[in-house]
C-alpha cells in the first residue's frame, strides 16, 4: 500500500528516484495553530507506481534531499494546494513551483469551485473514500495504521484526476489559464496584496451596488459562454475589489491586479460599463 520514509538516508535515496519522474501526486498533513504558525507533519507522494509517506516530524530538517518538490521538470499534483504550499515552506523554507491543482482545474471546466478531494474522486471516478481521519492529530507519534491508510488514500487517485483534467483543459484551450492562476496563487500566498477594504469608493453605496449587479451579469454571461465556474472566474469579492481599485486608482491599475486571461475576457465589457464613472 505504501512505503514509510523516516530517515534522511532513505529520503535522499527517494529524492533521486522522484527527480526522474514527470509528475507526482502530492498531499500534506499539518498542524496550524495560527496564520503564521504551521508545522508539516506528513508528506504523501504518489509516483504512479508506489505511494510514499514521509515523516516530516522525525525528519525535521530535510536539508537538500527533497529537490523533487522544487524541480522545474517534475509537475506536483495537488488538490487545493494553498495550505500545502505553506506547510512545505514551513518544513523546507522553499517555495514550490511547477504545480497542478485538481480542484482549480475542475472549476475551469464548469465544475464546482470548492469541491473536496473525496468529492471529486467520487464524482469523476465513482470511488468512495474513507473520511474518518480528517481531524486526526498528525503530530503525535506513532501514527496509527488507520491514519497512514487515510493519508495514502489522499494521493492514491491524484494522478488519475490529473490525466483526465489535463486532457480536458488542453482540448478547451484553458491549460494556460490554469497555470497562470497557479503562478498568481503562489505569488499572493507568499506576498499578500494590500487589502482592498482600505480603498474607499467615490460613489454612493446604491451606485456601487447597482454597478456590482451589472458587473456580476457580465461575469455570469462570460462564464456561461466559456464553461467555467463563475466564482473561479470572478468571485463577488473580487468584483467589488476590482471596482474599488478602478474607481480609486483607474482601470489600468485594476486590470494590472488580475490575470491576463481574465483581462482578455472581460476588458471590453468592463470598459463600457465604467465609461460614465
């Protein structure tokens, strides 16, 4: 079912093997007590042939023997990767790149925006996974057999999902959109943007509400035509943030804060909408 890695020597040997792979399924278990206090407890890897569970509590300093996580030539497949990236950073002090996110990919083909891994596996592969260890204490040792089996199952089907979703995104010409969003996600995770709430709208609340309703209609129409999840495309919070930046600093600043593919889809409609303001 899985191989347990709990020595630096074994991790070093595994690192050399994984650097030869084209892609890996990856997940983490961690403990977070505050926004800035996170500890990686377990790192799960599926290389398509075998699953490895790396004990990051016992191996508390991986030194330079986990380069597969940061390789340009190895795609790391996650499901909802933001906290995983932070957990890996807490363990290694390094920022991951060359990523694929199955949750995000699913939303690009008009799927649910925040579907969980178990839900996506059931929806796409018709397989029901055990959820019993979701709230386990992953720091305490030894881990139980139930915990280890649960952790292994969290990466068991990531490669299957990746292979399906990657084909669909490539056919629909949205694969570059996904990678642009992932690059942006990494950037804002480690270099957060200034909160837009600090910006004051220079129009009345009623005017802003009417403007946002019209903006949302544009988002819904474009999402429907492109067959992408509307929350992924432009959430209502991001719509409000965009409008406030546009009215406070100008349209170019607002466009500069969003990804290029979103700008290309929305710029003509939004420029017409905001022409009178």
